[in-house]
């Protein structure tokens, strides 16, 4: 009689997204009574619509798209068995995932054989191997060029979101923040970060630690930056290099989009030009639909009792509309406002 047993020495395989793996290399099919022929089948379930793909690099086997089942026939051999050899060489291509997401696919392995006399034998299995595809955390919502007056403070990561949906129940993210000057060097001279969960580790460098991803994001959004004093009529750009790592998977993401511009006071004898931040290029919109191209743009003016106006020129077609907007020549619009904040509201 053929035993209804399998030896599973690993039941969970963690796969970084985009990496090919041999997930069944540690799975062995034990047989004490060998049949003349056998069929190995591996059915995948879970994981949404994309379950990845299995292939035998030696060209054997077939795949049923409807049932997500890979099968391959072989003639039984000794030790290791032919089924074990097939399992060792099968290559799994994990599903394609966006950063911050995960997929869990269960591969159920069954081996069915026939005796030398053509009689069916009890199947070996089923036995399951969990294929967990993981991705680095995703960093979104960063803002560049945020203005801050000399002597004031701001929260540079107030709108930053960290997505880490990897399945480990004890998921934990850690972060490193490096404050960079205009030349890209780590510095403390541009100002200091403060906030809960923050630790100072060196010149311009900090760490953020928390018990879970939700608390980590809360800490990050609550960080406050106090820029160093900026002279009159001078601006200074400071960039924050953010590195976020998932402790369970050792996968990480980096972002350098967050930056602030510290603006010194205006001197009556030498007025400073207004400052525009938050411009986003390459925005897409379907023909016939509307878009707010200046959403997120802010206008600041450090001069005393500032009153700003703007001229907008549209090329390539299309029409701008909003209260306070005055159309001039073809594609040319003007807008005036009592304050920079009011001008920002009209533009957005």
C-alpha cells in the first residue's frame, strides 16, 4: 500500500514582490510503495484575482486557468521521488503588487498515482504551503516647498501617509529622517525636529519608532520643525530625507520630496518677491472633464501689508474658470486679491 503522507518541512514562504522563488524546495513526497506513474497537482487559492504563476523550467506540466491548478505527470522513481524532484524545480512568479500591499496564496499539493497494474492508489496529501508576497511600505502625501516664516514652526509631514499592509500581526515600521541643507548635506544648522517617538542620532539625523504602523504615522505627522533664523530678504530651502523600513520583512522605502522654505522678514527698503509653492506638473485629465490645476498651490508674501495679483497664460487649449478670475486676451487671465491667502483660495 502507498502511504497517505507527505513531509512538509516548511509551510510558509515569504516572497518580496517581483522576486522569483522556488517555494517547494523543502517539500518532500515520501513513498514506501512506488506506483508506475503519478500526477502531481498544485492548486492555488486566495490572493485575489492574481495568484501568480507556476512553471517547470524543464518544460513539463500544464496550467488550468479556470481552477488555478498546475499539474505534471511523471514516472515514479526511488528516493527522492519524481514528485519531490518536480517540486524542487518549480518556479513561482508572485503577483505584481503596488507598494504597501500584500498577497497570501495557499498552494495545496496532491500527488495521485497508479500501480504498475493500472490500479489507482490513495493520494499523497493534500498538504498546503502558504505563499506570502510582501512589498515595501508606501510613502504618499508628501509636500515640497512649504513656506515657513523665520521664527515660526510647521509640521512638514502633516499630510504624509505610510501604507504597510504586510500580513505579520506584529507589523512594525521604523523611520530615519535626515535634514539636508541646500547642498544635500546633513545639517543641524537649518533647524531642529521635535516630537513624540523621535530620537536624535547624529548631525541632522533622527529616528522614529512606534509600536505599530498607525502610531508610527501619527508620530510622523506630529513632528514639528523649527527653522533657524533667516536674515531679512533671504530664503533657505531645507529637505527631509525619509527612510521607512518594515521590521518584519526588512523591506524599505525612501522619499526626499518633503521640503520647506524658510522665509526671512522683508525689509521696507528692499521688498521681497512673493513665494509660490506646491506646483504640480504633468497632471492628466480626460477630454471633456474638468481639473483644478492649482489645487495645493500656496502663495506667501513676507512684505508688509502685501496685496498680490497674478497673471495666468494657458497654452494648448482649454478654459480657466473661477470667481475672481478675469479673462483678457486669448488664453490670458488675471486675478487680484486683498491678501496672499485670498489669492491662494482663488487659484485653488
